[in-house]
């Protein structure tokens, strides 16, 4: 495909496209255009992505690319790229590869000499960090904490981290996780960002003790990102 006025080689281009984390309007015009033009869209959950495509009247074919089939499907997408056809990769929400499948496909594509391009856009990491009220000049992104093995070790490692820490968490584990974070890290400043860009968006800023106490008194729903102060920031 022609890109930025330059012809690429005979292979197709693999476009990594960020999609909204809630509000369907949060996507770039360039991304919408490319989603219209590519040969196929590799999507984590085709039903979720269909909602976005319908919103923008995009008719491009969807093909699933989930963590459980990514190795098998990666080969199929590479064949399409080798035929000179472009492929767009999207995840359910936000930036592909950020706690979502992608790494394997990019590795394969690069090994095959395929051009990989990013169409940047939303990601819950940066959205939560920027509204947290905590230092954002240096931060670490941990994604989801391990569920069993290595969880304690990871928590202890994070307790020594000087930079602001960003974690993803599910609503049914949030109470347990906040309790553990308070136990291991002490009463750090923290922010809980829930349902960003959606109707019930909220950001609760405070400290780990208060957040852990409050977590036990509420029923949690929706998507949550936690931002925690690094070890050098005074306690909350
Ligand atoms: N790739 C996505 C990104 O770039 O943000 C993240 C995918 S990960 C499987 C999903 C997790 O991201 C959720 O469990 C939640 O922790 C976080 N998340 C996604 N959307 C969010 C939102 N609107 N508000 C707060 N956190 C969100």
C-alpha cells in the first residue's frame, strides 16, 4: 500500500491500531480510514470490534486473533501480508500488546521482513496516570499482577520501586489487591481510575489504607486501573 507518499515493497503492511477504551469517539481519523482500507482486521474479540466498525460504517472483514489462537493465527496473517495485502491488528480496547496479544505476531512479521506501523491512540495506562495526581515524569507499568506464583515476590519488588507504578486490576480482585498493596507498601498515595471515558467514569485519589477500606464497602464493577506512588513520595 502507498504510505506517506512512499511505496512500500511487495509485502503488505501490518498496522497496529489503538481503539477506544470506552468512548467510541476516541479514535483517530487516520485509524478509521485505515480500518476501512485494509484487507482484513485481526481482532481479539470480533463481536467487540464489530461494535466499533458499525459505529463508523466500516465493512472490512474481521478475523479473530485471541491469546489462545494467536500462534496459529499469526501464521495465517503473515501469509496474507506476504501476498502484499495489508492487515490491521486491534485489541478489545486501547493499544494492542499492552496486556493484550501482539508480541508474537510482531516478532514473526519482523522476521519475515514485513513493515510494522503503529497508529497510536488510547491506552488505560496513560489515561489513568495523567489524572492520578501522582508524579508522571517516570513510571513503571506492571499490567496485571500474577495471580498465584510469584505474586508475593512481585509485590515485594514493587515496594522498592521509586517510580510511580501503574497496575491493571479486575473489579472482583480489587479489594484483595488493595489490601495486599497496603500491607506490603505501607500507606502510599494512590489513585483508582475506573471506567475512564465511559458514563460512570470516576477517579478516587487518596492513600492505600483508605482505598483498601473503601474497597471492602463497595460492590465494584467495570474496568479499573490503579496508580500508586513510588517509594520516595511521602506517605498519603
Ligand atoms: N490494551 C489495553 C490498554 O491499552 O489499555 C488494556 C487491555 S487489558 C486486557 C484491560 C484492562 O485495562 C482492564 O482490566 C483495566 O484494568 C484496564 N482498563 C481498560 N479500559 C479501562 C478504562 N476505561 N478505565 C480504567 N481502566 C481500564
